């Protein structure tokens, strides 16, 4: 997932932005037992909120982020901030997740590297960074920690839990595990479990990281270094798989950044796409923690919606009590429309209310972050319905 | 609501589970939900229609009927409705088989190509009929598999399909004596209620 498509701002903050937002940190000192059997005695969660929680606390929306996402989903951190949050196209006044009507909670998942407790945090038992000793996490652990945030705000039921990609997996897990606490579940460009091909790409990314000599078995921080080239390579591979052939063709074509092909000239030619990927990899390697990347991709690989329900997604979804909106994008081959259709088919067989839209889009998996007209309109139509339900109940 | 949809609604029991193929803006499903407590699901490919269904609070799936109904289990619906879409399908006969597999009963409505005005148009002008009901030219029409009332009943006979009810309506969207006596000549729209 990338945020380089986010609109660049001019001099003033756009009127349809939530504006300047401030991340907050919540410390939890009651132990959280994890799916792996271990527990975290204490931890921090960094989060942002947008919009106002109504008196009935019935207009709350939880945003679940994807692999490389974080709490900063919308707005700007300062007037000089160059880029807004990663889902600025969908969250804000008048946008699909309309902050004039909804209260939005966006948190950095446990195990992340943007302020919430994760592998780069200090392990209180040793006084050193957790590194590879940080417990393995599953989607359900994120749901459990998100639920503690929910309790903190006194929210008894989400108007909607929304997520794209890995975020969609969390949203579905919410619907199954806490059916009374979710009114609507919105799953975008996601899957009930990864395919072998998808796991394979994650493994290549992990191998790139762990085979970097600077990785030091995951204890790079103790060696005062980071596996920069491994992380950059992982990101480059990921990035290619998040785009589509046509999308890349449209964006870069065979344009040359430097050098030329003239006969008799020995200039080294660099294509735009090479330079772009290197830049993305470089930026990412300086802002993302390698152990978090390993942890997040493992959580993705391990997720299997129906595992605890006799491997039957219909049986799994029978536990849900919410309405579902599922959306996919035609050129997304990492989380292909066929994966979304499997979700929809299981929901239909389980007799759950479901809306499904397959959005024509050229930008691969990244499409869910982009201002695609039909996507935003369909999303808005569904959210309008959620809003009306909230208002009717008041 | 369109006349053929009103008719269809009369044949659907309260509290049924209904699948509407090519559900358009969801008028029928919304009506059935509000007046007959029907649990409905629509299939549609037009994105504006899909949004209208979403706004009405209906369940709707973006799905091309030409891909079939493989995604649905046998007898998973009480009634499967397909209004004015039969003639747009690549393999209408296979879709009818699928409808009868997925639903206990089916309701199919289609424009009757045997209607006298069409025959006259073709007979006298020697050109494919264009009318207010079927306003397209032969080359740009979505209607690629026209049939007549008699054709449809022939297909039902070949497949052993039971016709539970048949209604044909005239140009004013009304049931008339003459249309009921000579449906293949005076019916504009045919509405069939069928089962296995």
C-alpha cells in the first residue's frame, strides 16, 4: 500500500479535508493475551480521531489499516505538511466517510512502527528493543486491541468497521467475533485468505529483508543499523504487485529518466520506472521497521477467515449480524475480484445482507486509495444508508 | 412500478426469499420488502442502478447474467425473477435452466416479438421493427435473442417446464380479452410464472 498518490496540497488546506489533526497515545497496562499464547503486559496505541462522537455514541467508525498503513488516515499534521493521511480521498467532510456525520477512529495497529508498541519498541523485561522477540500477531489480536480502544470511548457498537486489503480481513474478523458490536462491515480489495501466489510474494519480500547482512537476525537496532537495502527491495517487489501492467504503462511507459539509446553513445540508460521504484524503496526503508514488515506479512499469510469454522466460510459468516459492502477493482491481481466474489458468495449462501461492486480501475491493488469516481460514489451511497440508520435510531 | 413487475409481485408469497436477475433500480425488490416482507437479492451490471439499489437499502451484487448463476446453490431461493432481460442474454435457455435450479419457482417477463405491429412492420416495410417499446436499431440493440409467446411455450414444453400462470398485456399495459385469447398476436409483454 502506498500513499504517494495522495493529492498534494496548495497553500491552504482543502475545505473537504478534516484539516490539522493530532495523533494521541493511549497506554494500556492491563495484559493482553495474544493468539500465539504469549501476552503483552503493557503497550501503547497511537491513534487519531476525526469528526464528533454523538451523545448516543452510535456514529462511530473504525478504520482498519493495511500492511504498511498507520493511524494517520486523514488530514494534515501541520500547516506545512506536504501530504495528507493515507485515505484522504475517502475520509473528510462530504466524502464517503463523512466526518460531518461520523466519528472516525483510526489506530496504528499493535506491532506497527508509527508509535504503537511494536518490534522497535523497548522490551521492558530487557531494556532493549523487542526486535525478533516481539510476539507474532494475528488479525484477531488487532481486533482485541481495537476493542479495548472501543471500550475506552464508551462505544458499544460500531456504525461500521471499514478496511481495505489486510484491513478488510480485520473488518471481517470483527463481524464474526463480535457480531453484536458491528452494524456494517465494509471490505475493500480483500480476501478470506491469501492465495499461494500472494504468500509467495510476501516470502520474497521477507527473504529480501532477512538476507540483508545488516539484518543481524532482527537485532539490527542493537547493532545501530537497519537492513535498508533489504527493506527497499521488499518494498519494490510489493509495489510492483500493487500496481497493474496497464497502470504502470500509463504512469511510466518506457520513459527515460536519464541517458539515451543513440548509437555510439555509452550513457547508462535509466527508465522512469526504475528511478520511481528505487525512490519508493528508499523512502520506505527509512520510515518503516523491518521486523514490523515481517510481522505484518506473516499476519496476512496466516489469516484464514474460516479456519475456526470447519473451513467453511458460509458457516463462518452465519455468525455475523451486520450488513456488508464488498468492493473490488478489475485490475487488482494481488487481491483479485474473484477473491471478493468468494466473500460475496459465502455471504449470500449464509443469507446475509450484502452489496457488491466490482470497480473498473487501472491501478491494481492501490486503486482502493485513489479517487476513482464510481468507487467513491458507490461507497458514499452505502455510507448514506449507514448514516440514515444512525439518525433513525436517535 | 412497471406493469409486469406488479404482476410478478402478485405471484410472490409473503416472507419469500427472492432473487431478481437484472433488478434495475430495485423497485420490485423494495416493493416486495416493504409490502410482503420479502428477503430479496438483486443482480445488476449497471453501476447507477447498483447505487440506486444500495440507496434503497437492498442487497445487490454486481454480476453479469451471461456468467450464469453458478454462485448460487440449488433451491436457495423461493422465487427467481427475470424481468425484460431474457432477450438480452447470450444463452437464454441455459439461464432459464439455471433459474429453475436455483429457485423453486420463476417469473420471466419478455417483449413478445410476435405482436402484430411488429409483424406488420417487418411484413410491409421489410425492416426490423422499431417501436416505442423496442426503440433500438438492429445493430445497436441489447436485445439479441427475441422470441414470441409461442416460441417460449415451445421451449417450456421441450424442457418439461410447468407454466403455472401466464399473463400478456397490451400496448396500454393492460390485460385485455383479445390479448388473453390471442396472446401471440396481441400481447406486447408476456409474463410467465413457471416451475420445474
